[in-house]
C-alpha cells in the first residue's frame, strides 16, 4: 500500500511538473510575441508607411531596413517554434533543453551569463527525471529573476560518476535561508524545489551570503 501510495504521489507531481513546464513555455512565448516580435513588426509597419516613392534613394534604404526587420521576425518565430516543441527539446537530452532555457535568459540582456555545459551529447536520457529537472531549473531561474537583484549568473552542467551536477550561482543580494524559509512568498518555492529534488533521489544545497549572492547546487543520480 505504501509503494502504491508513493507511486501515485510521484505520478501526480510528474503531471504537475509537466503542466508547469507547459505554462512556463506559454508565458515565455506570450512575452516574446508581445515584447519582441510585436515590436519588430510594428517598426516594420511604421518604416513601410513612411516610404515616399518619389525619393527613390531614401525609399530604397527604408525597404532594405524593412526587409531586415522582417527577416529578424522570421528568425524569432522559428526560435519560438522550437520552444513550442518542449518534448522534442527533451528528446535531444537534458543538456540541450537546459541550454535552450539559458539562451532565452541571455536574450533578455539583463544579466551577464557564464554557461558551461560539459554533459556528453550521447548521455543516456531519463524522460521522467528530465521533465522534473527542467522544471526545477525554470523555477530556480524564476526565483533569481524575481528576488535576487543579480547582475551576473554562472551556470554549470557536469557529470560526476553517476550523478548529474547542476550549479547555479548569482551575485545578488543573498538571504538567510532560515529566515526566508518562514516567508511564504519565497520559502514555499524553496521547499517545493527541495521536495521535487528528493522525489528523483537527488540532493539540494543552498549557500547564500547577504550582500554577496547565492549558489544553488543540485546533485541528481542520472540516468
């Protein structure tokens, strides 16, 4: 009965993680459509509308600029199409999926990002774990964006024997883990991360110094 109960709990959390990954993906797509592609197309529209065909030289430059803007929009849409295929990303391995998440983070141009991916391309996959790992990564990054006030983020993915090691370090304001764990707005998020890591038999370490930033380390048996 206990094993059956644990199995149901695992399946419930897995399903919840899948839904949350999908929701995060849709939020990213919506934001990018509005903030990036929408602006590119609006600028294209304004450029085309301002063309005076009697001034051929300026008209030619504006048409060239519009073509460049349209090409940028097409490129952005292709990137969004890749993001929509979340399961496809995971089929290419957890290293590839996390690299795509980092690529989206870089596009914000808010943070200086140092990303190291030492995972083997042919690393044996673990579909159920990969989904939870992806969601954990998204959740940690979201916490950094919301609370850390960081300017630099260092992320490394490595293998140590039979473990997957994910280290995420930032230079933000830091916090006292004991105090924050009592704060529902932040503490519950950390507890959720820790709970999910334990679900896949991993360990979760938080090292934070007020005024100097935080390092989060995930050690997960893999595959």
